C-alpha cells in the first residue's frame, strides 16, 4: 500500500518520534559531526562500531536510535513531517543508518567478509542514493588518508572511493563523506577499508541513506516541513534513524527534532 493523496495521508496511521540532544559537541564550522553518543532522547548510543570484520546493520533496536512502532499489515512508512530546531545556526540532516563497520585503526587494511545485507531498507532494492561516510571515534594525530572499496548499485564489485585525505586531524565525531567512483549512484556493500598517514586515531565506516535536510538561519530557530517539503521518503519499521548537525560555529548545539512517520 502507499500514500498517494491528501485524503490518504489524513487517514494514515501516524507516530511522532523525537530526535533531541541535551548535550553538544565541539565541532568545526560547516563540517558535519556525529552526535550519536551524546545524551538526549533517544539516549546516547555507542560511537565505536562493534565489528571490523563484517560490520553490522543497525536497527531501531540499536541504542542511540529511536524506536519505531511496527506498521503491521504490510504497510509502507513515510517521513511526512519534520519539526526541527537548533540552538545554533546550522544545517540538520536525517539519515537511515544502513551499515556500520569499525572502529578501524588509523592504519587499517581490512577486507570485509560475510557482510550483512541492508538492501531490504533500500526502496529500490539496489542501493541508489546510498552514501559512504567515515566517522571519527577517537581524536587523530596526523591527517587520515582513507580508501574504501564497495559494490555499487548495479552489483559491480571492486568500485572505489579513491584515496581521500581528510586535510585535518579528525576530532571526535567528525564526519567525512567519501565520493563514489565516477558513474556510480549508490552502494550495496562495503568490501574493504584502508587507512594511511595518520599516526593515532580510530574511525567507523557508515553507509547512510539520506532522508531529509534543512537549514536553520537563526539561533534557537527552526521550522516545520510537511510532507510536501520532506518529499515523504520511505522509512521502515526497523530503520536506524539518526540526525547529523552541520553547525556554522564550533558547537553542534542542541538539536530538537520530532519526525512524523505515516504508514498505510
């Protein structure tokens, strides 16, 4: 089933889910930072990944992710409203965290095996639109250079981000999006992770599916995006929903977000 009309939206079952933080993190202006391990509602998660050999597929049962009520009856869920604010000027983004592997050492050279599939949480079943990110778990000494190989949206193996230099010693929580190889539009699987140059530091590799983002132009400001503005992307009852702030200043602030999921 799907929601394709305004009447369908009004008739759909809905749930409101908070994504708020009561603690902030020191950040770098205009750089995305993870707040996954900070206090709030839901409570703090664990920043460090729990598997370097295979990685895991986080779900709404993962500490740090909000619980989503089961839809039932084969219903499809949609992100139909976002009520958002932050105490600092920033951009806020919401993702479904499909895959998490780590925490890798700065000099990792790891080929993954027996990776769990996350394609059940990709609306097209192929991974179009999925992004590869790294997330600093501990502070770095020296600038990390990172290369990740992956399987693309067409099932082609051995694709690569190329070697990407972070250009700075990463601080805890700093996130860096890695480019996909030319012609690729998505990710089905992470194959290998290689880190070089830095001398201290650990990081995770994430596959994220973007759901929503918006700009906050006034401190303590915000707004409400209805389903016409969110575009009503599909979400799942086991989606691992996370919010990532990108502040204009050196603090992530205190994001205060409530998302509405409608299902029919």
